C-alpha cells in the first residue's frame, strides 16, 4: 500500500467507477418495469447524491455489522453496499434477466438497509486474500449466491445510464475502482 491510498473500511461512503467506461455506479428511485420490479441500478458519468453507497458487513450480521465500523475490508470479504439516498442495498436475484442484455439483473432492494442474502457481494482484487481492499485497486464485486460479477458496458443503455448486470463469465467489463471515498464513520 502506498502513502495516500487508504484502505476501504466498514461504514465508509464511496462511489464506484466502472474502469472500461468511466461511468459511476448509481441508483435512482425508479423501479424496473420488467424483471423483479425493484429499484434500477445503472452507471453514468453523473456524480450526485444517487451515486453514493455505504460499505456494510454481510447480511447475516444484520445491525451487528456496525461493530465493524472503521475496520478495514479485506480482499475476499463479503460486504453489502447500501445506497445512501434510498436505503436500499445493491442486490441481484439469480434467474431474473436484466431488461436490455438479458444477463442477470442488478437492482437495489430492501428497506432502510435491511434486505436479504442476495445483497451479499464478495470483494476480489488482484492481491492476496486477506490483504486490505485499497481504494486504488482494480476490484471485482462477485454476487455471492450466483457467482456473477457486477458488470457493465456501453451499448446497453436506458435514459438514466448504461445497464449494470451480473455476468457469470469474467472480463474487463467487471472491473470497478473506488472513485470518491469518505471514511468518516458517524
């Protein structure tokens, strides 16, 4: 880890940027009209209140994840990302196709941060297991129940941005980096 590149901690607020397209992960309070009918997740180049997430521990911890606040997230850790503006978690349901490409749908789900096991994502970097997730690292988020990677690419768009999906295979469209980061834990 080099000076000035902090590790990601539980309770931190962050934005994730898709490396191939420079689009920022986001969710607007608009539901899909197909598939799950849950809140849309897209990516675009707009940085606003709809592109911030809080890093939480896995679903099984419930509110117990708060005991982890300020602790470094390690490579291969299971996390949840709560959309700060709506209180819904980044989510994916196996078997639900995305509206544009037909890959696995990614949505925002739950109420005030409470959801289910489909909110769990594993952090994978190019570094050894058990090393801290550093904000500059190339990162894959792997949906725990389906093993699909958080994925996006140009060409599959809706009016709010490019489609974000779960994709079972691995390629460069699975790579994200922390774009903005605030580790102040209230």
